[in-house]
């Protein structure tokens, strides 16, 4: 059973969260842990809205713990570091993606594949090591073990770069893993949404030809999260072509990426000028944003301007 955050975590935080399966967001005060020896605490500046946030808010996957404060495309500025932190200092710009914990000792962790660790901890709505529930980036600040904090490249925009922490790595990783990152590769992308439009940019930066000519594709990256038929896609692949479904369903699958690869992806994106196409919104717009997201009414990713729109409750000092 989860411990009470108020007793284990004395640092007050505030943000927007959902408290039931309606998925309606409202202002919420909650608690975060003190800064541990290996922890990095940072002020949240921007946080992308991922379709996973909508699934979690409505408990569509049956694993949500309420209240849920989503957000796993988080960019901010470091305000405090623990005594044993080596990679970051106060004032650094950093990011946190989909993961905030793993066992750090299994074969997957040893191979920089923390996303496959059996004890992997998501950034929000799951128990942390101390039994409390994790809260994401729809909030004023964040704290994470430094291993799960990313160094933000100097020339990578904060707002349009934030979605790379999920949409970017989720498409970059299968392109690399399945050898679809070679110049001249003929690649198809299914679903030109938050993930798909980034996949196109990643593929073009690798030198791939993003096309849809029948029977000639080396690979297809399928970014559609809804149930859909895939048989037709197989017809446009050449012999030994690869159909990769990102997310939770697998046909030669891929699931986000490890921390080393995520840092590599951010640096690659900065070098090649890759960002998401975003619509920046205030945090009190989040319910409207979720409604529009459900209708695919966004080109192509919402990003919350947390720092300029999230105001502390009047009774907070």
C-alpha cells in the first residue's frame, strides 16, 4: 500500500491533476520528497502533452492511481542538487522524460535499456521506491535522481524541444535499433501526429527517403496508438522489410528509449535543428487541449507554458 505523501514528502508542490476517471483537470496541491544526495530539483518551464497523459487521466489502461499529475516531456532549470550529484549544477537547463527510476542492476539497465527494466518507474502515477506515487510535469517543480535527468543542449529550443523527451525518443530509437537510420533508406511513417511528424524529421535528418511506394519500403514506423489493421502496411514493404509499432503492441516493437540513447537523441536533434511542431498553451487550457487532442485537433503537439501560467495558491508562501 502506498505511503502517505504528506508524511514521507514534506516539500509542497502544486500543479494540475485529475482526481477521477472523468479525466477533468483542476489545480492541485501535493507533495514531493526532499532533495536526496543524488537528486536534482528543478523549476518546470515547459511540459508537453502526450496522448498517454489523456489515457492515464481517464484510466483507460486500468493502471492509474488518483490523483494523477501527468507530464513526461518536462524541461526546466535546476534549483537544487544533492551532495553527491556529479552531472548537474544550479542554473543548468535539464529535461526529464518518461522514466524516473529503475533497478540499475539488471541486464537491461546494464545495457542502457532502462525502459525494459522489470522495476522501471514511470514519471507519474506509479509507486516510487519509497511507496509514494510519482507525479509528473504539470507542476511547478520536479525532483529526480540525476541518472534520469537529461542535459539540455544549448541551442535546442525549450518549448518545441520538450516533446522530444517522449515523441522524439520513441521514434528515434526504432530508427536506430532496426537499422533504418542509413542514408537512402526508404521509410514509411503511419500516423502524422505528435510522434509521426517527429519521425519524418528524424528520418530525413538520417538521410532516409520518406515515401510510400508499393513494395519498395525498407521499413515502416507505425505511430498510431488506436487499434487499427496493419495487414495493408505489409504489402508496401520489400522482402525483409520491417514494420515497427511503437508503444505497447509489438511487431518488431520498440518502447521509448534508455537514458543514454535519449541524451544522444537530444544532441542529434540539436545538431540537425529537429523540434516538434507545437502549440504552446497556458496550463488552465489543459482540459480544452485534451478535448482537442481526442479529436486530433492539434498540429502536432501541445506544450504547456508552465512557468508563465501556473500560479501558486494564495495560501502558499
